[in-house]
């Protein structure tokens, strides 16, 4: 088993699925020529291995998604890349009114086996280029939404997403592309719709996903030195959301914090808190807390950007605040 | 300004192009020193377009651009200090460090901003032009974009609308032959971009974007048309950018020989030799002096930016809404509920 990056794990998934199924095609802006393959290098080199099946498209996200939907209806399995999640907004109509509607609206007669890959993230890129739409994307019936946090999950989930017969929005993260983790050489799949416990602990449950899992794991280390053990649940798929582990965990720890990167109000955390209190209210010793991004358009200035985003320190503070009078 | 420029006006064109070139080189240096972060899209090689075009407009004509906007900001007369401070993300910047390189603006100078979602600003330009007509002014709008922006839906929607309502907009397409790393023949079925206007029955021209006087001349004519109520136009300026798409671009996709060939006809020395020196408007000694003056101006801009403080943290919630209302957030916490605005926000 080798340690590889999240970026490399995604590429391996694409490579295996391209080799497995001739109907898989990969389209997106700057995924062939630019920098050797992709604004963030995920497709680097693939166009040489699979001539004609990896193609640069015009800058027209509405068409990238829309043409992808049509090709999927016609029997292809397109994997379309939207350079960053911010540009997915240009394709919002295609995602919501077309991709997510076809199967139900046409009474099960039409399928849209398409994956839309796109990274969230930030990096001094200001208000229109540093957004997180986890909550928004996850609010649409008919769309599946996946967000892996580790290289292992990235590969296994992308392979499942490509073989899935529904449109899947596959959320990646700029801050995760360079992270490393063990990925087996053998083929494996991770089922969509299944959460995973990433760390066992008895004092407090953290429910999280994506970049915030990495931050939470750092926080867990710090807290462990203080004698506080976090039980960390990684959702992995945001729609349909599997809260079974989270609920089970809360029944054990009696404390929960939801950690997300996106804006706090109307966020995914709000949904998770509501579901946990519906199903585990009697087990809670304290109101469930949320760690989330500040609700401001992202400023460019370094200090302001830093102030709007949650990191490990914020998770540590939230946990300490909740357990202040306990241990 | 008319088509026949006097000596001072011609020298001003040269100074502006040189200012942009030196400013951009300095920005690259500051990016390498991590004084500047995020995306930095430089304008080297394309200077003649912004300078030629804006010299043909009135200072109160409206300007909307894409994110490759430093040249437009400087040519519109924004202070180099404020522009550099914005790139540094400081309080003294054009938008107080909120926008950075891609979102320079100065509304007092009718520069309504650089925009970073490809095609996003095109309808805005049409709307600004409508507002000018609505308010019975004769101001026109210049809307700048790259070749890669002519494939997205808003391009066609904006062109059709502007033509349909005969609005005074000049759509200026800087065709530098690439959209990021994707060559024009890979991203567009029509590679002579000006022809796309014909789908909307819009008047269009193509100009050598390395020839500042040619750009000036054609924009003068298009502006006169638009101001005279004859409607919008599309101008394709053929050009080339010397650096990668942004500072994040390794630029492996363009061949070294192609770049070298393009640099052989550089808009700045070409103008200096063919016009300023040939017509004896400047001597080589004058040019050396100008170069030194501009270098000093840009160095001063760096000093200014460096000395300018970071924006205060307690300004984070400012200007999210133009009109405060009850229960609006006025402060926040990453781990708990937000602070709410306590005023009543009454209208009127
Ligand atoms: C809707 C959207 N999609 C993708 C991007 C990423 N992107 C930024 S600039 C760019 C290329 C634009 O090329 P062009 O219009 O030719 O302008 P140039 O950079 O050459 O001046 C791309 C793909 C974006 N900003 N917005
Ligand atoms: Mg271009």
C-alpha cells in the first residue's frame, strides 16, 4: 500500500474507470493542455493515455453540465469537471432543473449517470472564488452529493460515483488536493450514502466532512493530550445523508458539535443538529454546538480571510467550551 | 479626445503603457515575495489595448472589465499607490483590501470594477448603458473581456440585448489567443472573434491590439457611433500576453518560440520607435528619463502599500448590506451565534 495524494487518488479512480468502461468520457475547462492537465492537476497526463476521451471544453459551464446530461441520457458516462465550485453557479439551472429532475419527471424512463467534479476551497481569491456550497447543493432531491476527506475515500467514492446511475455532485477541496494518505493498489469501492467513524472516543461526538475532517482530526490530537477523546464521524456523502453513526455516537457521548466550513445559518450544520435532536434529544447533556464559517463575502486581505474560516483551533475552543464544567 | 493627438497626448500614451509594464513586472516580483496572494493576472504585452481604448473615451464614460484589470485601472488614472496597496490587501487599496487584483475599482472615476466570473459582467455593462440612456446622459459603456469569454451564455445574451435596445456599449474583446491554457482553436468554433457579433446583427471590427494608435482610432469611431445613438459595437483587439494566465500558471502549454516571436513586435518600443522617435517628439535621453521616473513611481507604490495597515478585523461585517435592518448580523463567531445589529434600520 502506498501513500499518495488526494489528487493522485482521484486520478487513479478516473484512470481505472476510463479503462473499465469505454462510455466514460471526461470533459472540462483546461483539463488537457493547461499545466499538463487541469487547473489543479487532477487529470494530468490522462489525455495521452485515453486519446479523445479527455477533452478541453469552452468556458461555458451551463453547456459543460448540460451537454454532459444529454450525453448521459444517450448512454455515455460523462465525468465533467467544473474548475471550481464557484463556477458551478453558471450551471445551476442545468444541475437543478435538468440533472436532478430527469429520472423522476420522466417516470423513471430517463437516467443521468453523470458525475460533476468540482473543488471548494480558498486561497486569497476573494468573494466570488472562495465559496462553499455544500448546504446548497445538498438541498436538492434527485442529486447525490459526495465529499471525500481522505485520498482513500476520494478514490473509492469517485469510482462508485462514476458507476452510479444518478447525477452525482462530487465536491473536492483545494486544500485537500496535496494531502496524503494510504491507498491500496487493488481495486476497491466505497458505497455512496454511508458515513464512517474516523476516530473512536467517549467524550464528545464531532460530525463533519471534507476539509473540516482534517482540522477536526488535528483538534482531536490536541484534545487527547488534555484527556478529552473525540468520537469523529465523517459523513462522506452529504445527500443522501447517513446519520446513523452520528446518532449512535451521541447516545454514547451525550455531547455533539457539528463542524462545517460553510456559512453558519441555513447551513448543513443546522440540518444535522435538527436531525440529531429529533432522534437523540434525551441523550444530550448540552445543546449541540456548531463550528462554521463567518457569514461574510470572503475578503481578499489575508488577516480578514483567515478570520472568516474555521480551523483546528476553533474546534478545540468549541469542545473546551462545551465540556468546560465536565472534566 | 479626437483622432489627431498632439505631442503631449502621444507622450502620455507612452507613459501609460510603460507604467503598466513596469507596474506588472513589479507585481510579479511582489507576488514571488508573497506580498501579493491569490490570483494575479498580468497584462504584459497587452498594454496598447487599455491605453489606446481609454484614451479614446471620456473620463466619465463607464468602464467594466474582466479580472485582468491592472492596465485598465492605471490607464483610467487610478493611483498606482492605491492599486498596489489593493494587491497587497491593505486598507489603502482601491477597495480597502476586500477585492484584490481581480476586483480593482473606482466608482468616482466611472470604473465599475474588474470581475472574475467569466462573462459575469457583460449583462452588467448592458444595464449600465441602459441607465445612461434612461437618465438621458450621453455617457457610453466599455465592457472588456477575453477571447475565452465569448463562448458563455451571457456573452450572447448581452450582445443580443444591447443590439435589440440599441444601447451604447462597446464590447472590447482582447483576443490573446488563449483562455488560460486552451488555445482559441480548441475553445471556439469561430476564431475571428469579431464575426460572432454578426449573429446579433451588431457592428464589429478587428484591430491590431499591439498598435496603440490603431486601437485609439477605432475606439474613437465606435464611441462616436454609440454616443450618437447608433447602438453597440464589438471590437476584437488581437494581442498576446507575455506571461502565463496568472502567476499560478506554469505556462508549459505555449511554445517558447511562439512567445519569443510575439515579443519581437512589442507594443511599447514599437510605438516609441515608429512614432515618438521618428517624429522627433522625444529623444532617447527623454525616454531614459521617463523610464526612471516611472520606476520611481512604482517603487513609491510598493513603499506605500507596504506601509499601509491591514484592514481592521472589526470591519469584517461592514458593507455587506447597503441598508442596515433589524437583526442583521453585525459581528460573528466561528464557534457560536452571531452578534446582531441593534438599530431599527427604518427606511426613509
Ligand atoms: C465562469 C467561469 N469559469 C471558469 C473560470 C476560470 N477562468 C478564469 S479566467 C479563465 C480564462 C479566460 O480566458 P479569456 O476570456 O480569454 O481571458 P484572458 O485571461 O485570456 O484575458 C478561466 C477559465 C472563471 N473565472 N469563471
Ligand atoms: Mg484570452
